[in-house]
C-alpha cells in the first residue's frame, strides 16, 4: 500500500487522486461518474447536505444548480494533505452563499460552522459521498454526521419546548420569587451517606422491599411521580424531587402526600405544588436559555444553584444526587422504557387514572397497552441482555445518564429491568454489605454554607418593580415603530434593539426562524402583546408578596 501523500493522475478524461492505495475517483471517467450520481440525487427543501471529503469539487456546480434555495451544502475535509492538493487543482466552484467548504476534524468546530450558517434554516441533514475519500476516515465522518443530525434535532426539540413551555417557566419563576424567603439553596445540603434515587418505572415495585431494609442507612430521594408508590409501601423519602412546571404535577399529591417531607425543586416548578409543602424547600435553577433575566436574577443574588437543562425529572434527580453525596449513588425505577408492558409502577397518578376509567369491556391491561402503542416506539438494548420497548424521548433521557455520571465511581443501577444505562449493576441485597465495608453510613446528612442568601424584606419587590420598568420602557420605544409602519427602518435603531434584548424572555417562545429581535412588523406586534402578558404576571407576583405574612 502506498504510504506517501496524495497523487494527482490525469486519466485523459479528467484528474483522479490516488492516496493510500485508493483511487478517490474512477480511473476512467472521474468527473462524469460523479456528475451522473449528482443528477440522480433527490434534493429536498430545508436540508443540510453533508459532503465528506469533496476532493476536486466534481459535481458541486451541478449540485448547486439543482439545490433548492432553502437548502445548503457543507463540504468537510479531515485530511490536510487531501485538502491542500484539492485546493491546487480543484475545478472552479461558483461562489454561492449556499455552499460552505471547510477543513476540520473537530466536531465542535464543525457545529460552530453550522451555527454560523444558521441551524434554524434546516429541518434535516443528509450525507452524500462523492469520493472514496470518505472511506479513508469512515468512522470519523459518520460520527460527524451523527452529531450534525443530533444538533439539528436538538435545536428543533428545544424550539418546540420553548414554544410550549417558555411562557410557563418565566411565569412560574416570577411567582416563585415570593417564596424565596422560605427556601434554601440545594447547595446547602450535603451528606456522606449513600443516596438512592427512585424513578417511577415499573421495576421500582421489585425494589421497594429491599429499599425498606436499607432505609435507615441511606438518603432516599424520590421523584414526584414515584412518591405515591413508595408512600403506599410505608416508605417516606428524605426528599421529594420536582421539576415539572405544569399544574398536572398536582395529581401526584392528590391521593397521598406528607407536607413535612423536604422538597427539592426547580425555581420554575409550579407554585401551587411548591406551596403544598410546609417544611424545608431547596431550590435549583435549570439553565434553559441564555436570557438576560437569569443574569439579572444572578446579580441580585436570587438565582439558586444552576443545573443544565436536562428535561427529565429522573435525570435531574440523578444529577442532584451526584452533587449531594460523596458516597455511592444507587438508581432504582429509572427504566426509561415500557417494561412489563407498563408505563409507570402501580400507585402512580397515571396508573390510578387508568384504574378508575377501566371497565369490564375496557380492562386496565387494554388501556395500558393502548397508551403505550399510541407512542412512536422503538426497541433497544436493555439490562441483562433483554430487549426493551421504549421511544425516542425516553431513550434520549437514558443516554444522558452516562454523560452526567462522567468518570465518577460508585454509581450503581440496582434495577433489573429497563434500558441499559451503561452503569455497573449491583444486587440490592449486597448493597448493605458494601456500605458497611466502606463505613459510609456513619455520617448523617447535614447542611453547609453556600453562596446563596435569603433575600431581605423588600428586595424581591424592588426587583419585580424594576422588571416592570424594563417592560414599560421597551413598550414606549417600540410603539412609535409600530404606528409608523411605512417609515420603519430595515434594522432596529440601537436604543430600541437594546431595550428588546433586555426583555428577551418575552419573545423566547416565538416560533420565528430568524434571530430575534428584528424590525419585522409581525414581531413587534406580537412583542407588544407579550409585554402586556408579562406585565400582568409581574402584578400577580407583587400581589403574592403583599399577601404573604411579613
């Protein structure tokens, strides 16, 4: 095999490249073969076409001629020598804003290029190989393409989440500011004890007996959905963990609750649920977006310890446990799949709902099966070599567990069912012995100091009044632009642009593809309506402060 650099070879019908014993093009008609392939391609709108190792650029002109206006071509070359020789002999490619050619082997750099192009322009990505240079770095190029697909999917998933949830997150955050005087930061609790985190997966039922035996030797953190299942078994957790922003979360505590159990919750959690708990409440803040409101809360000292936006209450609870203890972390009931043909363990709000509406002609088993089959299902590798029925969302949550676990030792999955989380398993009956071997049960949980401080009387009210001023000032600046429709400039004036950036949370949920804010009339009209909505929310938050006992 030739171990030298790439060599240009004139075939008489165009150049080909020989490199590492491989001809990157046909040795007979290098250009025509690529041209025919490009003409057979089906090119869709709003697609990012990923071309690994573009070589001499054959076919790119035809590709551009056929390319829909909303699509883009991204050519990537990993090999520096190939890129260099291609640049010397590459056929002149017409300048086109829909074509980007880069040399990089770094996935982070590649994703930055895509963000520069505008990831919001694309609904999908497709890979087109025009040379055999792809096979020289096959795994790397395939990995690049997977990351491109995931980045586009992540963008649209986040976009859809923002459209539906961002107004509720912001509203809850403002309303929960009135509770700060009665809350602490999650960073004020720590322990040397092992922590068990329980999700609401069907496999939790098998673990409750052994959890009872370990109860006095561990800190038990249960997600809100799993609380009724444990409560029915006489197990009271040390902490209930809550992430949900919607009022539906109340269903987890309708049948049974203990207001004395400490609560760990996101600052965007539903205020009505938080007020159910009378004992200690510990806050964290999911960093769901880089908005200026979060920066102002942080400067004011009101923003609790930040978590990455993890999406799943189970994943967030694991993340919290890893920061609460220096001891082992044990996971139970985190199935991320429909094990035993069920969605949740018995006793949960959803399972009880199905029990109530079931009839002789529509039995419980049928209702559970129907609820599972209504989802876009896939099969993936489970624990102990089993195959698990799951969906893309649950699977993506499961994939986050190894990532947040990192290189830390002492994280065990004690469940026997569900998706394989990439963690070492451990028989729960052996956990007690493991704990005693290391002596990790000797120190109980305790509180520690953190940088978070409880706000003084009047500080939250002052903050909320200042937020109302931001909205009022922005409204005054934007109103003339809306009234003078014909005279509006192509770009927003600097003062108006800055004012809109200060209240960027008010249009975080807008579905616009373009970067906001803009001078578009449709955007400005919607922004004014959003100002009114959030002004009402701020009035509600101020009302809660005045109504609370001093």
